[in-house]
């Protein structure tokens, strides 16, 4: 027993010597104010005093003052939890509600180091994101003594508070010492991070993702480093970061082409805004944002992505010049994968119930409505086809068309009649109603002017797509009769410029867009190796 005791003492002395060495590099005094109240969290009050006593033995930079929670200073600072530690309030706004027990001791040491050196030690990429924040962020990080992941998240927040004290304030909150706050915020697992009382992170993050979440005020799962290059040379510029563009980037890079993806809006396009994606191969059901994150993470292993950049011009030539809102690309080939968006009715309730009864894809969402009543809005081939598709799934579907006859092909119209699918001519949906999801629609007969309210579980829209072809038209690419970019095996009328995905027409499915993206990339590779336009 004595031998074991001697070993423990030797290890403790070694730890103290190492900590003293680390703390010897402190440059500034660290004023620490400890606020406590007797009879309230005495175990944590004593633990806070012991921790401070321990570290004060190792450095003379800590200047400690203790006040009762009833002291005027506590009231002035709005402190009402015992114990609360306030660090160097003249320079920073950093508080600790609790005591540095267990894993939290690592956090406490980091607080001393950051404040004592005045250095955040944020990496350049994370600091660049943090500098974008132009409104105050009041950050709360909930931690516990037994959590091995909490120090990492608390350190991220601490670095932000030290790097930008004028913009970021921080409270590190122990959930055991402050059960009331944990209950108030629902923080019953740690670490959890809130900014301005909005949940911005569940779990620990990298520095870059923490700062991105702090800037966007919602949890970010992918960080894409920014580039300040004014000119980029490559072999392929892919315009559009949806399934077609991201897949094309992967296949092109794996073929040996130096490729980049440029996206002006949200990576993933419509998929990122889709609540649930069903039956994407390998995934029976997955959130749209989750699927996009998987695709983007995969693509980033192969290509550089430039988000938030709009392509303003393409100048064909050798090389092609792609000019964005931020830089210029010189490239051998360009792939346009700008996608298409569903047309909307623009009626009350449409946006509110999107994903909760309002759908734009019978193939995607139809199985959810088996045995239920829905209205299909539209009169063309897509509306007729999707109505038949829903009918074959066992959905009670009624077609609604604003004109007195359908635009769909006769063979489709005949199938609608043969399957006894009701058709309401000269009828428009004027409003979609419900509470948590769609329960009824208001229909207008545009011939008689009469309205009727009908029970419904869903409303499907098939009133067409608007392909994103503004850039294509500016460059001089030919469009087909339906307004999509005309192509032959992904090749457009301008040599070296290609097209893939929804902007080229075809089936509007994630899997087909991804497939077309891969095919287009392989076609581009073949042409660069053996240019077809020079044959």
C-alpha cells in the first residue's frame, strides 16, 4: 500500500510540474471572480475553491476575489447561480456556471491558457468564418464532468469568445450543478451548444464547423474552405451542386480530370429542401439534407467546391473562360447542371404544407398516401402520368385542371378514363388548409365562379418545371421545344460545353440526375482525351 501511495504522489508531482511548465508561458494576469452562496450547491462551491487553490499554487497570474451571491456586484452582473466563475470581465465576457470537476478540468486549463496569453489559437479557416459574424452571439455550452467530448466543444466556444470578445460572450454550464438551466433548455445530453437561445450544435464539432454553425445559427455538418484565388485553372468546371453536378465531379476526378464545382445557391438543390427521400438506392428512407451531406462529403474527397458563387458569364474558347461573382476559371470543358425547379401555384397553404401533404413528386411521396384521398393539379403528360401512378399505388386521386380539356396525349387521357379517375375541368385550387397537415382544399369553378371545400389528405402538383437556363441562353446554347437545353449524348451545340441533370429534361429523379452526371463526366473525359469536335 505504501509503495502504491508513493507512486501516486510521484505521479501527482509530475503532473503539477508539467502544469506549472505550461502555465509559465502566461503573459497576462487572470482576474477570476467566484460567486457563491452558502447552502446552495456547497459541493460545487467547495470544488471550485479547491480547483482555484490548486492552480494558484502553479502560477501567480491568477488573481482571485470571492463574493457572496447577494453582493451588489452579482446583482449588477446578473449572476444568480452558485457557483459562478467570471474570468477577466474587463477584457472578456466568459463565465463558468459550476466547478471544473473530472473532464471539465481540461476546459478550465484551456480557459487559463487562452485568457492568460490573449491568444485564441483558432486556425485560419475557422477565424475567417468567425470574422463574418456581424451580430452578437451569446453562447451557452452545456457540459458535464463525465463527458469526454465536452472539452472540445467548450474549447471551440472559448476560442471564439477570446478571438472576438466584442461579438461573442460565453457561458460554460455544468448540467449537474445547474439542473434548472438544463431543464429549461432541454440539455439532457452533452455537449449541447446554444447561441442566442437557439440550438446550434448537438455533440462536439471541429473548429470550422463550430464557427460555421455560430455564423449560420444552425448546426452545420460540412465545412468547405474558402479560396481567395482570383484565377483557377482546371480541366472541367461543373456549374451546379445538385446530384448531377456532385456525381459528375466525383466521376470526372476519378477519371483524372482536375475538376471544380461552382454552386450559387444551396448545395444539393431541391434535395436539400426535401424533408424525406425514399428509396434512393441503399437507403429506404433518408432526410434530404442528410443525403446531400453524404454526397457533398463524398465529392469533397475528389473536387474543390466553390459555394455561394454565381456564374455570370461563359466565354467559349480554348480555354473556356468561366467568370463567377468572385473569380475567373480557365477550363477545357464546362458542364452545366443547373437543374430545374417545380412550378408553384402560389396559393395560400401551399408553402406551409410543403412536405406535410403538399408534394411535387408522385414517385417519391405516393406510397405515403395509399388508401388516402388526394388531388393532382395539372393537365399535361406529367399530371396524367402521375395520377395514373398514384392510382396504381392504391391512392384515391382526382385530377384538377383549370381548362376544359387536358393537354396530355390521347393515350394517357384514355387510360385515365379506363381507370375511372375523376377529372374536374375548369377547376382551380385556391387554398390548401389544415392544421399540422393537409385536411382540405378550396376549389374554384372558373366558369361558374362557385367555390367548394373538399376533404383531402394531400395535394400533388404537376404543373411543369422551370429549367434554370438563363446562363445557357446567354451563352447561346440551343433549347428544345420544352425549354430544356438541347443535347446529344450530353453534348450541346457549343463544343466543350455539356449538360446533365434536370436542366436537360427527362425524369426528375435524384437517382437519374446522379446517373446522368456520371455519364456526362465520362463523355467529357473521352472527348478531352480524343476531342470529338476536332475529328
